[in-house]
């Protein structure tokens, strides 16, 4: 590192700037506004913390390290970037608790008929429900993608006395998962999963991962939740499963396409619950992401391996 090292900072945050200055006073910080006014400065950026698109990264010829502000990097990766000597790091893990809370919140709203109760309350109507409730106790919870988020989902599922099974590349075991499956025996996984929680990243290998065969393998009355990426599920196959009655419900924080067009049939289906891709949001998000970046910045300055490094070949 030298006095000419340039860092692009996508967020205008005085406190973060101060913390960066304490770690590396010699670094020159370029803001989003400065880069807009002087786009030629892209060629001098060595480190970037979020905020650059594929085209900008392609022009950032001095870039050595890109710290993504999120977990998913499918919007950044290209064959050209994969071939370059650029380290990409993410903030994977900081979403785990809130995404698990979000998915189980959606699930409980369905299984305990909370939506119907709220609608009755709005009408000032005392309407005992219960005919369509469902207990989570003893249900097989299929965790699709067992990273930090999937592990937290399994942990919460165990608190409800569910049986967590998992599917991930490599099939390496996990202490929170009773049985682990690999993509090669996915139909066996889906055949057992009464409730599927999908947190898969979007890669070439996961695009359309849940298609006709996977939905057909599910037990009748299964519930599918998605907080990974919308395109990991074939929307046409999902619609067929909902329309045929194969699925009890689909609870979606992500969709394909996204945003979902106003005329799309998913909006009007009574057994679909949609939230607008905010399951990962929480008040401490920026603080936790910044902590990862600052820790990595110290490591980068010391020439040591960084944390949360993305496998550019695998896509996550």
C-alpha cells in the first residue's frame, strides 16, 4: 500500500469516513458524487466498497479488491471479472437472523390464520378461526441452501420442534441438519420436505433449480418460501403447483421477474404472500457490514487473507 491508494466509498457517511481514516489515514477516498463528476477517476480505484456496476468494474483497471455491500454477487460477476485478479468479498451472514425471522413470520401468518384474524379485526368482527390452521411441530423443514442463513433457519425450525433436512453443494454435514442432500439427489430431498425454505444464491447451477420435477416430488400440501433469488425457482412451475392444489401456499420475498409486474397472476392468488425483497433489512445492517469491511481493510493493508471471500467460479 502507498499514499496513492484510492478507495471508492459508495455511501456518504461521515462516521464511516472517520473510521477508515483511523485504520488507513493514507488512503484517498472517492465518493459517488466525485466519481460522477470525474468518471476518469475510475481507472485509479484500487479498493471499492459497494456501489459499482459491471460496466464500472470493467473500467476500474487498477481494482484489486471489491467489498460488496450485500451477500449476493450475481449482478456483479461476469466472465471478464472472474478472469481478473480481483478479490471480491461479501457481507454474508449479517442477514441470517432477520431473514429467518421474516420467513417464519410469513409462515406463522399463514399457519395460524393471522391474516384472516386481522381482516376480521378490521371489520370489528369476532370470528373464531382454526379450521385451516397448521402446527409446525413435527413437520419436515427442507432448507434449500445451507449457508449462514440456512443454518439459522434450521436452528429456528428446531425451536418449533421441526425436523430440518438440507440440500447444498458438496453434501457436507451440518450440526443443525438431520439429513443432508446434494443436488444430485434433490428429488429425494423434495419428496420429504413438507415446508421448503429456499435461500439459494443465483448462479448458473441454481437458475431454475426448482422446476416441474421438483414441485412434482413435493408432498401434497407443501409450503414453499423463497428469500434467496427469484430466478432459482421456475415461476411457471410454481404457478402450476399453486393452481393445481399441489401446494398449500407460496410465501415469497423474491420473485422472477422482479419487481413483479402489476398484471402478474401471483398478486391475486389467495395462497400467495409477497413481500418486496426486504427480508434481509434490519436497523444494524450498515453497522455490521461496515465492521466486516473495516476488518477486511486492516487485513488488506497487512497483506493478509480477507474474510468472506467470494468464490468467483461458484458464484457465491
